[in-house]
């Protein structure tokens, strides 16, 4: 037969064991909270990666448009209309490429008093679930000869 002190020590041990152990419901709630926190972290990471990719593509599109503008500035005024192009596929360097990820459109406006408006659009549809990237650069090209003769 067990003595009273022996029985009370076993009961105390059982109570301590029950206090230290978690129930199945507590474990499941903890796992659910943990999985929700991790899925939120994954969503934030995914959005951050998308934003990084978008900004890199936007920066590349701006560089393509600026390079086209610099090439335009190196031409004589008479050659400016030759720069017009309609939705030309180009690669990251702005070089025409049928498999290029970017589309460049250069619009040269009509001549008005020795000047023309030029608009360069660079677009890229890179993901079906996101909007198309569109960068536009506008400038006015003026015939330099008008300034040499004092005709302003």
C-alpha cells in the first residue's frame, strides 16, 4: 500500500507534468498563428521582389529613351524626321531586336517655325498580372541655322 506522502508526491508530479505540457488545441492554434505570420512575410517578400524588378525595368526604359534622345541631338535638323519609328522591339541596350523585351516608338511632329516636337515612348509588357510599363520623353528640336542668322 502506498503511503499518503508517496501518493501526494505522485499527484504533485502529475500536476507539474500537466502544467508543462501543451494541449493539442494549443499546439494547433500556435501552428496556425505561425503559418499566418509566415504567409504574410512571403507576401511582403513577393511584393518587394516585384517592386525591385519593376524599378529595374523602368530605369532601363528611361535609359533607352534618353539614349534615343541623345542620338537625335547628334543629327542635323534635316535628318530628324528619319528618326520616326513605330513600336520597334529593342533589347535592354536599345538595339533593335525582334526578341527584345521593350517596344520603342519615336514620333516626330510637323515642323512649326523651324522646330519639331519629338516624343519617345518605351513600353514593356512583362507580366500578365501587372500593368504595362510606359516611359515617355518629350523634347523640341530647333533648327540651329535659325539662330546663326538671327531669325528667332
